[in-house]
């Protein structure tokens, strides 16, 4: 979008400089022939500047982002904003209403961007979002939580090989930045490829709000807006104790079925060979012990206590060159192998 433009419209509705408008964007229709509409808040500063989008709940059960966007809308005053902010608290309305990750027909909306105008239902929704919102922006932030049955450490994902993406990710203020372009069809991948640098914030778990994560997410979004010259605040940036770009991660998976007794949490620093938990049988006897297969930071864990062979247990962001930085930042909390 031309960042110097004084004209902005969404779904045929014009929003003037210095104005905030609540708009319902029609993306589909229900089985009752009624419109399926996405609530969008457009906040335009008095002065023209960059245009940014903040999306939440592309996966309908990942609702914590909706709370972050709600707080963002009430915090950002168009009198203090430069440019245009497009805030969408619930992208996947159908999934949100059904408390499901998916659109109808079990389609993952975050695999169908940039969409197809006359394609299947997911392609049509994605196309509408991409053309009406994403392509009008200079950059974007996509808010997520872990999938069902998992809990994520607050971290940012994006294509760190792109300088503009890296700038957004660093400004957000998370300790861990995962260098992943994203799969084809994902919003962050397709938007970035289209010249609109986009980052993804991962934190928490499905189906619930966490005030702590909401505040972290809100602060991160505001810091990105400030870095891009859109928001001016008297508060100083919150600098994380460390910040590392991680190029590789892996899921450690169960090799046995049983009841999981997990001894680690998101944010823990692990070393190869560390004991992370055990799998027990119904009598309480240990079937097997589980040890870390690499050195790194735990960025995700399962919250489900039952396992079968192949169940993902913990997600580790591997550390090599940056390990010493993390150890120093954690003030020598290096744990010996058990």
C-alpha cells in the first residue's frame, strides 16, 4: 500500500485519517444463506504512515490472540497512531464458533493462502482476507497458540533470512526467534513472499486466555509498531534477558505407550542426555526413561498425559553457537546430566 495515501477503504467502506471504524467483512455464507462476517477494526492515525495488520484465531481454537487484539484495540488511540492499523481478533469465525481449529470440511485455513477467488471454501476465505487486508499492508503479525494438547513458550517465527522480517521479529522482544519461512499456503510464508514481511507469535495453549501471555503479546505488538514508526510511547522497550535466532528445532517423541511423567516445562535449557521424564504403566512402574537427544531450549511441551509410540513430548529449539550466550543470560543455571 502507498503509505503516504490519505484514502483507505475496506469492504467498500472508507476510513478517514484520524478515524476508527468497526467493519464486518463478509467472507462466506452459512447453510442458512446468511452472511459469515469477520469483525475488523480499522484505526487510522491523524498522520499517514505504514499500514499493518494483526490477525488472531486463524485457527479457531487458538483464542488467546483474540484477547491480545482486544487489548490492542483499546490501547491504540488514533490520536497517537501514525499510519493505519487493521486489527482482526477472530479470523476463522466458523472454527471459533465450533471451538475447532478448522473451517468447515476440516480444512486448515492457514494452508490455503493467498487463496483462490473461485476455489473451495478455505481458498475463498483466504483470498478475501489476502486481497481485502493483507495486500493493503506494509507488514503484518499473526498471533497463534500451540495446537490442542500442547503448551508453547512465547516465541516468534519467521523467515529470518529476510532483513525486514528479522527487524520485526527482534522488535517484538521474544527470547527465541525461530528461523522458519513457514509451509506453502501459510499466511506468514505467502505474505512475506508477496513483499509484505510477516511474523508469527506462538504462545500458550488452545481454548483459554492467559493474562500473562496476553500482556507479553500486547507489549510485543506495540514494540513492533514503535519500531516501524507507527506508535510513540513513553515506556521503554522491554529487552529480553537474551535473544537468539534458532535455525533448527525438533520434537522428541515417545518410543513406548503409557502414562507420561514429564519433568520439564517451556523455557527450560536442556543438554543432550538430560532426563526429561518417564513413561509409566498403569501399575505405576517405569516402562522407560526419556532423555534429551539434543541441546537447546524447550519451546513446547505436550499437556496430554497419555502416550503411544510417536507421540510428541517436547519441542526443542537447538542451540549451538548461541548456547554460551543463553547460559550466561540464565546466570549459570546449567544443569548437569542426570
